[in-house]
C-alpha cells in the first residue's frame, strides 16, 4: 500500500532531489557555523580567563602597593594620633575623674554603713545629699563616646578627602596597536 495521504498522487510533502540536496547543504552549513561559534566562545573564555589573571597581577603589583603606601602616609598617622589622643584623654582626664567618683562613692558607702550600724557621724559634719539626674559616670561615658566619634570621623575625613594623585583619567581604554 504506499503513503496513506497521497491517494495515489504525488505528495506535497515529498521533496525533489535538488531540494533535499540544498537542505542537506544548509544543515551542514548550520552545523559548521555552530562548531565555529563554539570554538570562538571557547577562545573568548580563554581570553577572559587570561585578562582576569593579568588583572590580578596588575592589582597585586600596582594597585595594592599604592593603596598600602597611601594608607601608611595618610590614614595610619591619623589613626595613631587618634589613639594617642584617646589615651591622653583616658589617662589625664577620665582616670582622675573616675578615681574621684570612686573615692566619693566609698565615702558615701562608709557613711551609710556607719548609719546602719548605729554609729553616728561626728557632730557638725553635714551629710551630702546627691542631686537627682545624670551622674558623673553618664557624663564621662558621653564625653568618651563623643571623643571616639570625633576621632573616627576625623580619620575617615583624612582618608577620603580628594587627592589629585589618586584620580584615574577618564580616557577609555583602546586596543593596543599591532
């Protein structure tokens, strides 16, 4: 029996030899184009991989030393100065104040213990009543916090301010001449 759709006549779907040959040639050309594109994509991946490796080398050899040098010249001294200032504030301002506060607190503790044990304070000596509100410890903590914030802001300002040596030209990169 032949093709059930042909009804004994030439089918519309059947192709001439010439058309089949042209379609095979077109399919071969498409396959060849696909293979060439795969080779091209592989080569592009190799170029991109090499560019990444070269960028890493450039970063390691050129960028990191400049950044390290700039950090050492501009940021590190400011940070060291901030640390020295903070140490000075703590040693010369905070420690004496805290010592005074601790001494006053211990004196008040002794007075309270004496009252509790029935011993009275010597006559003529008044008991100091403390004021309500923020204590000295709160003020000291606030001053230390403000000093630390100012030091950090100053260091950031010194590190991030405009520097003509750090700007990169806006010229686009061009391909090297062969």
